[in-house]
C-alpha cells in the first residue's frame, strides 16, 4: 500500500524536530530511516504511528488521510525499542491482544485467534514459547514476540523503532536477516528507524538518511554508496579520511595526488576532501606518484589490513588494503598515498593545520 | 556475583546486643499495649466479653465504620489510580503541586483534616447557612465523617502506585492503543493488571486507616451514640463511661483488624514477590 508523507513539520518547544519532510514508500517496500540522534527519525515514526501530531503536513496511506485517524484506528504495527510486551501476559496472550480487544462484531472466533497466534509463532520461529512470560525470554526472543504481536492485526504499515538496539552483535545480525524474511513473507510496507548505518544498508530496499529534521537523501543502499548527495551522507555512511583540497572541473587536487570528485556539487573552490579507507592506495616505490606518508601501524585479520599512516603535514589516514598487497608494508616504513575518488565539502571552512597536527609533531614546536 | 553486601548471621556480641535491644523496644512499645487490649477485654471472662457486644450502640458503631470504609476506600482507590496514572505517565503543568497536595494529609494533623470541613460546611462555615436553609446536614452526620476520612486516607493508594507506575513507563499502554485497544480496555487489561499487587496493598492500608481514623472523625461526628459514633469514637465513649470491658472488647476488634491487615499485607507481598521471581527466572 503506497504511503505518501508530504511536507511534515514538527516543533517541540523551540526545537525543530521535523522541517518539511516528504517521502513515498511503495507497497510492500522496506524503508529504513537512518540518522544521528536528534535527526528527527523517531519523531517521524511517532507521527506515522499517531503518537505525535505534526504541526503541518499530510500523510496518506492508500489514499486515506492518515492524520485524521487516531493511533487506534490506523492499524499500524508498532515495535517499540524496549519491545513494551505486556509483562503479565503469556507470549500467546501478547500476540493475541490486538485480536482479543476487537469489538465483538469484528473479533475472530477463539479458534481463529489461536490459529493466527500459532501461525505467527511459527513465522517468528518461537513455536513452543507461547506459554512463557516476557521476563522468561531472551532479548532476541522478546524482539520476535514484539514483531509477531505487531503483525497479528494484519497492519497496513509495520513500524520499528531501533528494534535491535538492546541486543548483542551476534543476535542482532541473526535477527536482521529474520526480520527481512518475515517482511518478505508478510509483504507489509515496513519502516525501521536506526542510527546504525550498517543495519540500515543491510535491511532496506531504500534508505532515508535524515539530519537535523530534514531528509539528506533517499535511495537504495547502492545509490547512497555510489552517489552520496552531500558530504554529510558520505561521512555518515562509513569511515572517512580527511584532507584539504581544491576542486575544479570534477577533479579534486590534494597535496601530492588528485582524484575524481563525487557527488552532484559542481562548484569549484577550496574545501575538505573526504575519501574512504577502501578507496585509499599505498605504493611503496619512492618514485611513485602520491602524498609521502609514514606508516604508523598495521592491524586487522583475515583478508583485509588497515594501515594507519601520517603525512608530514600531520594529517592521519587509514588505508584498507587486501592482505597480499599489505604484505609489502611494515610499520615505520614509508609510502606514497593516493585516493581512487573523493567527496569535497565546500561549505565548511578548512582548518589551516590538520587536527592531528596539534598532537603529533610536538617535537617540531619545541 | 553481586557486590552488594548481603545480610550476615549474627556473630558478634555487639550485633546480638543491638538486635536484642530492638526486639525488646518493640515488645515494650507495641507488643505489650496490644496484649493489654486483649487481656483487659477478657478480664471479666468470656461471657462479659460477649455481653458487651449486645450493646446496640456497639453494633451501630461497627455498621457505621464498615459503611464509611465501604464508601471511602473505593473512592480513594479510584482517585489514587487516576492520580498515579497522570503523575507517572504524563508531563503537565502543576505536576509537582499535585504530588505535594497528595502528600499533605500525611504531614498534617488529622484534627485539621476534620476542622477544614467544619470551616467549609459547619453552621458558621462558608456554606453553612445555605446548607441549613436547604435542610442538608453534612457536619455531625455521615457526609462529614466521610469527607474527613477520605481526606485523611487520600495519599495511601496513590503513594503505593506512583513509584511503580513511573518505573513501568507508558510504553505498554501505547502498544495497547496501537493494537486497537480503547482507553477503558487498556486500563482494564494492561494498566491495572500491571499494578494489581501494589493496588491491593494500597487498598488494604487505606481500609485499615479508614476504619481506625479518630482525629478527623472526632471533629466531624458530633459523638451521637448509636448514630454518628464510629468504632474508634465508640471505644473512647465506653472508656469515659468506665465500661472498661466494653471499651477493650471494641478495641480488640480494631486491634484484630490491624493484625488481619498486617497478615494480608505480608501474604500479598509474598505473592507479589513470588510472581516477580517466577517472571524473572529465565
């Protein structure tokens, strides 16, 4: 069912939580709302759930005016950060709640409710736990119950607020795949809020990246990776090396090397160049092109090595190299650094000296 | 491993002394007077004890006390639930004022809780002449006794519920609403079950206090025997008549009520604890 969010504004006191947010979700699509804390993603979720009223704007689901309906009428499945399971009810009662509380005329029969609960227990792979109380479950199991309970009412929209926040890394990854599977099986339009970019990219059909109450970019994970709309998007999505540069004609010129500029910004000028460790190259031969750097440390296991290095200017960089290439280097050695591509931030003033310079070359000052 | 110090066995002379001192003090200050009530009540034999309950004024006092409790306790339970709900689950202007007001009867002498109603509804009070003209009697009648009792027992249910509800937060209620539950269903199926032991606990305390209240009721009742004397007032009246067996027999009822309340309270706490541990074992 297509969801249309049009020009939502929401202010808490003097704090603008949402500043003109518009987006559309296709029927059955999985969107993630990604952003730092305070970016407005949870507020947007609460507006969709009916727990907050926006100051301006419209929301339509399937052509019906969503904002005219109360939270109770919307038939939205909401999964809370702390799950909010009913602590005095068994798992089965929790899942059945949304059906049990329907007015008699529309309430399914006891047998039908039980069948639905069993179906959901199986879907969430928690069969056999129906008789337990929430406090007798692990975090991951509670999470599954919360999703099953939200799906019981056959919601038009499934909303999840940081659903994996309270879980450890291993369970989190496992449940991530489970959630995607449940979504695909149930076919319900789903919106998930998270501050974890890896989670957002792994789960979503499209990612909505928010910052300061605005949407910075909406796109598939690949689009965000390949064509970040802004330096904020670029920095938020992964590890970033920073160095001053000058951009003109789609080429960013750094000290010692140049790289093609990414993004839609076609302006020329001085700015801060940003590039990923995975786009960073090192060459051991002294005659090679590139910025001369000293290798500080080499770390990492498996197929990838992270090499920390420092330029004479004091700027520090991280290069991510495959194991066989990294074997040519050792800590304390020298190399030439280049980048495959770079994003340029023209809107924030570039400090004359790198931040690292204030710490590293103490000897030179003394 | 829990780093908090667990209670140890009594192992040194000093700790033995402290524990003994505490026990002796309690025995002197609470145990002995309580025992006296029962001893005095039975001092002239069981027949005299039973005889004293043939006094119709005693029965009137018992009936009035039960009636007052039967009205005041449900009202305060409802108010306590509403107040605790609004304080624990919402932010609003005047929240701390409401909290302070709820506590006020605890820090105020019960006599004042009685006197304020006299000032409002008494013959020389603000509404006194109006009420007299309308033939409505509040002071020195059941309504006055009720008002005094309610005022004194207002904090007892709310105080039990506020910390628990604040700790539980409002997420479960919000979840219930998004699942399609209305306000009444949410209250009945989520909110009240979540606080049921604390609510019962508060109701018990409220009931004990409502039946035992003396100060406020003494100001408001007018001490009309067989009509406006509650059980505590009746005890005093009998005592002033030098009817010691009667007085102590009636007092033993009140003391018995206190003991039953205490046992029920302990049982409730055990039940609550065992449910809590059952719910918490993985």
